[in-house]
C-alpha cells in the first residue's frame, strides 16, 4: 500500500477478512500513534519517548521501587529498565534513593521535577486525545477505551 493514500483510500484498500483487517488496522494504528506523539500539542510536542513516559507513569503510581520489581511490573527485562532509567536519572526526572529495608540497595523514585514534567506531558497528550476524538459520542469514547484496554490485556496475557 502506498504511504500517499488518503485515509478514505487507505480504508477502502484495507483487507476484507476480519482478522487480516484487524492486524492491518493495528499496524496503521501503531504508526499513526507515533506520528501523533511527534506532532503532539503545546510545548510538550515530541518531548518524551514512549519508554520514558511509561516508566515515569509507573513510578508515579507505585512510588519508590527497585529495578527488579519495576521490570516485573512493566513486563520487561531488568537490564532494559536499567538502560531506560539511566538518562531519566541523569536529567533529574528520577532519583535513586536508599532502600529502607536494605541499606546496600537503592530504589527508583519519581523526582519532583519528574512529577511536574510527567504532568505537563500527560496534559499535552490528553488534549491530543480530546482533539482526535472530538465529535465522538461519549459512549463511543468509553467503548474505545474499554476495548483498547481489553486488547492490551490480551496482548500482555499472550506474551511468553
């Protein structure tokens, strides 16, 4: 398929088998989500990659946590967490703090600067979601969110 097709042409050129169409639409969705992130609204445009956003969100929800527990909660390898967290520590968005249960170990914690930055990026992305779903009935927005959550949970349950 040509990248230069209009949305209507791309839709009409989509496969007709349900599962074939679903995999095609998921692929288009993944590409366009990244394009939308890069073109996000406001000052936070193109300001935080997906890995950093997900790590900061997790730390915001869990509080201070060790690398191994963070990796397990996110379903990724500890070495991946270590590699992704390093630049966040370097730029002051995440802090390494002493583990009160084990003086030799450290925990990762969202810094105040990280919390503020995460809120700015969330607000920008929430506004983008409002723009993209403008005109959708609220029940369609809720159904989309519910089905996307269900789809993400199915993907998570399927991973080895």
